[in-house]
């Protein structure tokens, strides 16, 4: 046959059917492979995202525990510097087992607050904060 030969109609149709079947099979096989690759990618990415979110929650909890310690230490230091007994503000905020240490150093009052934070990733993290206040003079001790 020459370059411009015309094929009979039924030969053209049968060749088209064969070609279309192959193309569909290849395309279907490629889609199955891509779908499997996407499932594997999701299987690897989801635990990474979960660990990242768990780390954010841990950092959030530790940060706010540190802020609570700062608040309690400052409040107790100011109250003791005014001559009051250590207020119950620590019992409102701090969990059981927290330690509050008050020291008098001349005119200074030093308060240390320690609390154990139970986090998801770090069990038993100890958070500590210190505050210092100058003792106020008694009402009859002035010049």
C-alpha cells in the first residue's frame, strides 16, 4: 500500500477499538497508581501534622503555667512586703503539690513558686518563677 492508501471502514473501526482499549487500560492503571501514591502521602503527612499540633498544645500549656507562676509569685511577694500573711491566691490558681517558698532577706522579700505541669508530651515538667519585693516600713517606723 502506498502512503495515500485508504483502509476499509471496518479495518479502521477495529483498529480504533483496539487503540481505545489500550489507552483506557493505561489511563486506568495510571490513575490507580496515582491514587495509591496519594494514600501513601496522606499516611505519612497526617502523623506529622498530629505531632505538630500536639507540640503546639504542649507549648501553650507550659506557657500559661509559667504565666500563672509569675502572677502568683508577684502577688505573694507584694502581700508579704506589706506585712500581710501569704494570701490564699496561690491555692486558687496553683494545682496540688505546688511549692511556695517565702524568704526574708533584710528589707527584701523573695518568693519562689514551683509547680509541676503534666503535659501530653512532657510528663512532669517543673515550672519555676521568682519575685522580689521591698518590704514596706511599719506605720510607726517613719522619720
